[in-house]
């Protein structure tokens, strides 16, 4: 295996495991925090709208939304103007974990980059965006459910 690919794969797995541990303390699975982040800013989106904002497939959002509804983090309501659409709304429980989830994400990012200089952190961020753009052909902001 190519050294860069091996390092990226290992770091990605370690970061995902650490994020899963941090999010689970608040009843949120890794990846769901990204849906929450979007809904905290704009509640009531359709799964398709969420998918577009996160640069993932709609079925990925639907699968996460199903788990989140079961966990009491969101509810589905029919769109008042189009019965074919469903909109996703945060529950009080989802709103109540916002600060804790944001704090966990900040702490994890700080832990992961503690030995990097400010310039190295910016270079890493820029490099990851370029890698994502190259692999997706999407020059937009890079995000994803993991």
C-alpha cells in the first residue's frame, strides 16, 4: 500500500473512532453530528436538501435520519405545500446537546492537531479540501457524513 494512503487510512480510522466515542457520550452517532450541525442552523430541511448541503447521497441522509428519529433526535413532518415531501425537525433533545457536541468536536480537533503549528493546521485543511475536490470533482466546500 502506498505510504500516504496507509497514513491517511489509519488517521481517518483513528479520528472516526475518537469522534464516535466523543459523540456517543451525548447519544449521537458519528456522522449524525454533521446532520445536527446543518439542522441547528436551518431546521426543517428535506433529506434531499440536507444531502446537497453535506455533499452526500440522499439515501445516506435517510438512513441517518431514521436512526436519529429512533434515538429521539428528530421528527419527520409532511411538507405543508407538497405531501410528497417530508421535512426533518430537531427535537428538544437534539437542541439540548448542541453545546456539548460542539465542545466535543472542538476538543477533538484540538487534540488531533495539538502538535501542529497554525500554518501546518491550515495546510492540512487546505490539502484535505483539495484531495476531496480531486476525488469528487466537486470544487465546493468539502464535508461529509464520514
